[in-house]
């Protein structure tokens, strides 16, 4: 433990597993106490299983195992009142708020024909959910705090939101991540007088449930009727300039720790890719 976040409290959405759990664990390792939320139930349009109460309990166990305190609650980022209730309880229990990680997201992606509600669900979680998280946090976060938003390289690729292969849900995901770039910059300006930094991390393929499910395998390997993960791995690797199929959640969490620490005290309004060179290889997306 290096203690870069000693004495701080982090509010993390989508914390039950994947990138959110990695954020909670790494920040706990650096000395932070955690307010963790996740929906822990399905959203009908989403093809892959979302988190469970057991997943959130495991995140809670892992944080406590590292000697830190945690308040873990189920909440839906689409409901601002639910987020506010959890955050207020967390601050009452843990004493303060220094770090916000607006991480919760879904990708209800699938080939056409798709339901327009897939677009609605994606934007409700991936865009409005982030804005709700920031909205309830801004009045509470301490001066010199840090807000970290999870974007995606999909939002940085020209035309990704209009790709027919993405379906309505995939378009909603890419469009949300695109809008979050401008949102990050606006919030950075408006919170600068308080020295609160706002930055957005844009991962490439990340080794989570969002990537590892049959519909995503089919998206990467449309030439096969029922592709497996092993079938999809070469296509995953093709997407990056570095010869890897994906980054790990801990790779994203390591950057978030830096952005949450005093080491980044004057870094704000930035779009930071963790993409193994994918946008250098495919600035407009793979053909």
C-alpha cells in the first residue's frame, strides 16, 4: 500500500464487478473508503447478465479484506433519488466525499432489427446515469476532489453511433460516450474554481462481461453462425495496435487511482485513452 488516497472516500457506480469492482479494490488498496452502488438486476434490453447482489457482496468483501470501510447498496443510476439516498448514507457513515467514479454502463448491442427502446435504455444508463451521478455528487464533493467518468473508444470513432452493425443499443452506447466527452469538459470548467478535476477514461476492449458474451462474439465474427470466445479472440486482438485482445479492468483502475490522487492535481477536462493503440490503428473504426 502506498496510501495515495489515504483518508479519502470514493463513490463508485457499477461497483459490483468488472471495472467498477477494480476501481473499488484499487482505491481501497491506496487507502480510500468506498461508497459502492450497482443495480444488481437485469435490464430487459441487455443481452448479457448484469450484476447480482452476490457480486456486490463480493466487492464489499474484497474492500474489507484490504482493511477499508465500505457502504455497498443496490441503486439504479437512472434514478437520481436512489443515488442521492445512497450517497447521503455513505457520507453519514464514512464522513466525506472526495472521489466520484461514474462508471456504470451497459451495451445492449445486437444486429438489426432492434427495438428503439434499446437506444433509450443505453442512453438512460450510459449518459443520464453518469449525469445523475455527477449531479448528486457536485454539492457534496470536497474541494480539490476528483470526478472520473468512464467513456469508451467507441465514442471517439467517427460514425460509430450510426453504424448499422451496432443496432439501436450499440448506437445509444456510442452516442452516449461521444456526448460524455463534451460533458466532461464543461464540468471541468465549471468546477475548476473549486479545484475539482473532471476527467474521462476511454477504454478499448476490456475483459469484462460486456465483452465476453455470445452477441459480442457474433459482432466480431459475423462469418460464423455460433462463434465462441476462442473464435472471437483473434478478432478482439485485431482491434488493437498492440497485439492483445483486450485490456484488464485493473489497467483502467490504475489510471483512475492516478486521476483521483494529488499526483494529477492540475489535470482536468482530459480525454485519456487506455486503448493499446486502437485509435491510432483505426481512427475511424475498423472497416
